[in-house]
C-alpha cells in the first residue's frame, strides 16, 4: 500500500500534551500533521483512526480496550471527542492516531501519547483535608507521612491541592518543577488540584510523602484589598491553611492501594519558612531547616498530629492549564554599589520570579533582598511604584560555609535586586534570576531588519510571560496583580500568537464566569476575590472581555465549547445592559467606567493638548454594547440557536442605529472627535460605508494635534493600528511603530525598557517618574500591538473557525522594515515566513502546514513579473492565482513550501496606499479578517488580470 508523507505529531488532549489530570468525562483529542518541506503540495487529511488503550502494551499489541474510532472520514484534526468506554478516576489512557491523505494513502501510527484521568467524583476523594491548629499568621507548616511498600510498583499517581500554596515532597526531594500550585481561582467556587506521575519516586520498603504549605492567594495578601471597604488585607478566602493529597499506587500484581491525607499525618511549624507572602516576600531562617524531614528515618517525635479541616466550599477541579514553572534562568549583567556594602544587581531584563543567591555568612546573619523594576537617578532601586508590596526577601544564614537561598511561595516583578547584609562583596555570578511564567508552549517568533521593532517585540513577549502567572494579570510587581479583564481583552490575540493559550485562557474564562454578578454584570477582573455584586463589575470594555476573549479562542483554536460556555453569561450581560439602558445608549450603570484608560489626557506635556483624547465614556460604552451584542449573535449562529441569532442581530442593528443618531454627524465626526472614538467605531463596524472614509480621515487628522503621535490608551491602540493597515495606510502604522518620541512604544525602548509600560509616559527624561500610585513598567495592554506585528511585519494571520484552517500570509514591507522572518505555530502546524527586499527585488518564502488553505499576498510593482520557484503564478504547481489587491498579487494554495520573487520598486515601500486588505479582527465575527479578504477578491473573474485597488 502507498504511504502518505503525512505524520500525525504533537498529540493533545484537552489542549495539552500528556495532561496529568483530566476531569472531562469525554476529553477532546487533537494532533498536527507534519509533512516534510520538500513534500508534494496541498496535502490534507481525508480520514483518521484513533485508538485508546489502558496500557502501552495493549496499544502496541493492537488489543485496544478503550476506544477504536475505526477509519473515520473527516478532515478534523482538533476537538475530536473521545467516544469509547467510560473512564474511571486515575485511569491512564494511552493513545495513538493514524491518518489518510487526500489520495487515501495511509500514514503510520503516531508515537503514543498518554493522558491520565483526574478524580471524577466527590466519593472518589478518599483524602481528608488536613491542617494545623492555629489560624494565620503562622510559619509555613510542614506535613509528613511514613508508609511502607511491600511489593513491586507498576505505577503511582499523586493528586494534590491546598488551601494556600503547596509543594509536595517524596523520599527526600521536592516532587515537580511546577511552582505556586494550585494557582489562583475563586477558592469559594473552584479549587484546582494537580496530578503527578510519581512512579519513579517511590521505592520498595520505607517511603515518606510530605508537603509544605504557604499562604498564597488563599490566605496571604492579594491586590487592591485597600480599595474595597471592609476587605481584609489577608485571609480573603480563609484563615486556615489546609492540604489534600491522594496517592494511587498500582502494584505489579494488579492490586491497588490509596495513600491519602488523614489524621495519621503529622505537622511542624518549626521549619525555616517563617513568613511567605506573594506581595511582601519571604522570611527564611536557614537555622530552622529540618534536614531529612521528607525522607525515611527522620525523627518526628516533636511533630504534632494534624487537625482535620472541613472541606472548603469550592468544587475540586483538575487544573486545566499548563503549570507555572521556572521558564528561564538569567545571569545579571552588572553590579552596582550605590553605598558601601549595598549591592544592586541588574539583570538587564525585567522579569517575574525571584533570585537564587549563593552566599556565606555567620550563623543567624541577616541578608536582605529588595526587588525593583527601575533605578532612581542616584543609583538606588526605585520602589515607590510598588505601593505597599514590599517584595523583600530576608534570609538568616545557617552558617558554616556556602549556602544557597531560593525563595518559595512568593514572586516579584523586577529587573534590579538590592542585596544588603553580606559580609563581603559578592561576585556577579553569585546570583541568578529565576523567571517564572505559565508554561504554555511557545507559538511564535519574529525578527526583522528594524532593531527597534525587535526590541518592542521582545518587550511584548516578556511582558506576556511576566503577567501569566496562572492568571493573566495587569502587572507583576505592585500590590495589585489582578486578572484585569480589559487588559487581556485587548491582548488576547497577541497572546495567542506568542503562546498556545488554549488551555490557559479557557481556565481564565472559567474564573471570569465564576465572577458574574447575580444581575448579569460581568467582572472587572477575575478571579474576583470580593463580592462582584457589590464592586468591580459592570464596566464597559472590561465586562466585554468574556465574549471577546472567547471569540478569540474560537478563532485561534476552533473551540466551539468555549462559545457554548460563554453563551449564557454573555446573554445575561447583554440583557443587563439593555435593561439598564432601554434607549440603547449605554448612559446608565457604567459602574467603574474606566473608559479609554491612560490616554493622552493623562500626560503631562506642555507641547501636547491636555484635553481631547479621552473618548466620551457613553460613546465608548455604547460601542462595546454593540460589539458584544453582535458577538452574541455570531455565537448563537455558530451554536445553531437560530432564533437568538436573529434576535440579537436585530438588537445589534438597533444599537448601531442609536449610536449613529446620537454620536455621528453627516461628516463622519464622532462625538468627542478622538482618535480612539474613530478607531473603535471603524473596527467594530459601527459606521455606514459612506461615513467610514470620512471618519477615517478624521482619525488621521487628529494625529496632527499630537505632532503625528497616538493619543489612545489601553483599549483603542491596537484597533487604531489595525484600521490604518486595513484602510490602506500601513505606512502610517509603520511610522507610529517606528517613533521614538513620547507617546510611542519606541520612547520606552529609548529609556531602556525591556517590558511594556503601563503608561506611555511612565518615565520622562527631565521630568522623572509618573505618579507612583499607578506606574507599572510591566503591563501588557499597549503591547497588544504584537498582533499587528505578526499580521503585518511577519505577515501571518489565522482563522481556524472552520475544519480547514484559513491562513493569510501577506507581509507589508516598508521603508522601516526590509526583511523579516519568523513563524506562528497554529493548531494545524507551523507557518514559517522569510521575506526580504533587496534593491528592487522581493523574495518571500512561505511554508504552510497540511489541512490549511493559505492566501498569500506578494507585494509587487509589476504583476506580470511575480514568480514562484521561477514560474508564473498561473503555472506554479499547487497554487491558484486569484487576483490582485492594491499592490499585492494574491494566490491561494495548501500545504508546502513556496518561494516567490517579485519586482518591488523602492517607491512602493514609501507608498501610502500599499494595501487596504481586510487583515483585521475586531469587526463582528462574520466579517473577520481573512474572510473579508477572500470574499472581496473572489468577486473577480478567475483568469482576468484585475488591477484595481481594493
Ligand atoms: C490596572 C489596569 C486595569 C485598570 C482598570 C489598573 O489599576 O492596573 O490594568 O485595567 O486599573 O482601569
């Protein structure tokens, strides 16, 4: 039989590779098709077969006992639901897949993958919650339990969680490389547990399982409690730390046993972690270490029997997202000594995490580590912007030689570490930073000829990492660190280009839905540690994160379940806004009403207008009312709720009418006359076509008042960039991205920024720092321009809402960027792009994965001279020439590697009207980017040589 060159790789279960705890009864499976780059073009899958077995041996021996899908005709490679035998708690499922290609040629079996089921019912939890007598504050408790294993172990799997943060230990070592488990949820509603394969950690004979538990989000300080009257600064979820752990052992002879937390465990409060707080740091006293506490043979006579605790209210759920881990270790670049004996290490990169410090000191000598993002002009660390988060770790030496300090149960946002209390000058190599973030797989990268762009891109990536600590947060340093919803609303697409966030954002949307108020208001942040009925909910642009992020996941990962999950919460949100505003202008009940946050009206510059950038709040709110209602209609459509689709489409149309009547005049001027207002109205599709052009001109006119700069803030910045490109002014978008004066991304880079700032003017030479009450140097909102960079510098866009992925590759060279290369890994596989303009010649190499249709745009000043591997576009195998659009020749093809050349007159790189293609998100779903592009080109007769600009 003929074999296909396709190989199924990167097997995923519930969006993750080999998840160690899955609590979905019928998990969804997916894979990617790999084809060698020299393979024939246009490969696709015509059928698949999945096999799932309870052991690797059974799978290999073809005695599949859980599920055999048999050969199933389908192009689907993602979200295929397991449809076999019912699965039990802690069951291991080994699986493989093979595929058939377009010519019915069969592939070999994939390498096997595995997933492990979680604990599927309350009854299946045999473990009891255990804790200590005292309420917080008290030192971090250590727990231990000795047990014997008499037989050979086939496999062992541990499930654990805590009210607090925990680290499990087995037989003398910390168990896994995940940190800050069980991560943050609204513990009153959901507590995540984690699964670990511990087969290799156990031994025949004596074994010890132990844990250490810290305060964390559950009992420690969390952000902005100061803003909520009556909120306790710590212990928001509870004042008693507790641990829950259950170890499943399967012996060689098939027998099974469970070791679980119960009253046989013992604890001690005399360990070295005297205090540990997420915001304030840790106090570690090495004199109180208890060597061997987690191994057999330790004398625990002075440990106490644990206290059994009542189960918390929250439902136990398996952690859906990839764990937080140390993602990178970073060596400092230099060390300063602003006063004798005080050393400041500069990492050269703003990170989230902590440091590992090698030192030697007298027994009991106190060393202090303070963490900050910036230096003051006098060379001291700048800490005012941390507000009350002290980010300070204190270490008391054990004495007697070299020791190494690495904190747990805390994290800091910092580039600089001030170390004091040492008896001698440290070496630069004595310290390294451990940068932590949610370990979702990397999904994209780009490098280009413009070094400023490259630094901006790097700043965006780092800001993403630093703010993905289980929850997408606003900032990692001050006493805030909340899952602010508008921040991720505008950043989600950039986030998905950089990392595979399917699992992480699905989890966050659960947090978000958990925080819906009874009347339908959606939250300003999630998890919501306060009462959403009382505060921090119902804000335009923030509450709208629900439908917007859900749609983003649908678009990137083809996930309909997420639309199903968000449907009812979104419907209640829309109904609530409508109820409060029956005349369809969102003028009432806007709650915290942040508006176009941190726009140019908040700047302190004499040469820029002090007013006129802030979009009137009701205009912004009504625009979002329309946007979310249109999305709700789209969601209804996808989910087959035909009547709802019609109903909400009608409502959206009426909101649009009301918006235009109230806020838009015949010249296309929108009340407020702000850049933000035009960008939002255009990108949401709020204006009738004849007005669009005028409104767009107004938007551009408003640059003049800001000396050619942006005046937008959190919400509208990326929308404005997208609109410029979509409407033929990619040149202006490049100008903005290439600026180095304030406000611009380049301005912060000029000041040495290695992450994206919260404010455009966080620091201004000659003026100093902005208001320390709100001045983070690591906030991803305006980093949302990352999506623009992927779409226009690299040139890649994705729409995976159909079974067959729809890709667009259309780089926009400019006088500011003359080459770029990089990739984005979609759920169908990797798209790579490498392009360059040299002299008047453009080269563009594109590799696209199987099971996708790709539209490629090649910039050219002479359509007749565009070639692919030396052939004309009409002759190139596997490609269809579909027309031109502006100065782009457009072709469509499937998988393969394509090498284009064209003549690209240097004038074209300066040209204002280079493009004008529909590469933009933000419109109501039915008018998403690539779809718009495809439709408008297809109207042309195939074969005709169209020249008109679209
Ligand atoms: C946060 C933001 C958030 C905002 C609400 C700030 O304190 O840092 O990122 O979206 O409040 O306007």
